[in-house]
C-alpha cells in the first residue's frame, strides 16, 4: 500500500464528494429536504467503518493462524480507524436526526429522549462501546503475545456483534430509522435517485480509502518505532 495512485484517487473522490454533495441537485423529499445530502457523509462513513472493521477481523484471524505479531498491529490500527469513522458517522447521524426527527412542538429534552431511544442508535452506541472495550482490554494486558491472542479472539466476537446490533435488531423493532419491516435501509434502486448514486458510490470509496490511508500510516509508524522487535 506504499504506492501513491490510490491516495490521489482518494483525494479526488473526497473533493468530488464535498463539491458534488453540496452543489448537485438532490430530490426534494418531505421532512428530509436538503438534509438528504448527509447521505454522502453519514452513510458513507458507516460503510467505511464496516469495511475497516472487516479488514481488522481478517488480520485478527490471520494472527491466530500464523502468530505473526505484525498481523496483530495491523488488526489493531484498522480497528482504531474504524472506531474513528464510527464516531464521525454517529455524530453526523445525530445532527441529521436533530433536523429530521425532532418535533418542533416538543422541548429539546423530549426530542432528545425520542432520538436516543431509537434502536439503531442504541445498537450503534453498543457497537462502539464494544470496540472501545477492545482497546481497554489491550491496554490491560502487558505480555505482547498474550495481548495479541486475547485481542484477536475478542475482535472476532466484536465483529460478529455488529450484525445483530446494526443490521438485524433495528429492522424488527419500531424505529424512526429507515430499515424496519424488512426495508434494507438503502435500497439503491428505489430510495436513491440516479443523480445521487453517482455521488454516493464514489463517496463510499473515498471515505474507505481515507480510512485505509490513516490506518496504513499508523501501522508504518508503529513498525518504525519497533523496528528491532518486528525484525
């Protein structure tokens, strides 16, 4: 991943995402109105988070198979970067919800209680706390090999929890979020216009490449700081 071509693509796609996302026409939908542009940011970041966590768990499995400490380092930094994108996705989602789900006739606290009780938001918060616990667990173990083994096993269970917390339970419970009653919450054929798709897909790729870029920089810095150990 030391080549520069994909980094140039990442920069281009993110510039395109911000420019097109803010300036291109979007369909007018009741309640959503102009806030629908947040789809390129909120949903794009969540997709990037899932892909980063996927890479993290793959390297966790590779560590358990080969017991190469380098795989543990890679797994950790992809998990940390995934958490970063999860926090950004949660924040952009909360801002979006404050404009679309809030009832102007209710007080701030009544609206806040309604929003935070949404099953998808609860599931997202639980998922992020589980990954925060992953980092705390790592820091609580001093032996490098033991830390790597425990972290790899925990990573697998944390990744498995993402699916019921984010994709399954919110669909079967009453929710303000799209996705209940079997709706996949992102039906690109019906929910997103053609004009939005030409921005949304590049946005997902751009955010994901940015996450990979951040993770690989942190991995290289760790390898350089601990060069003798990894040799």
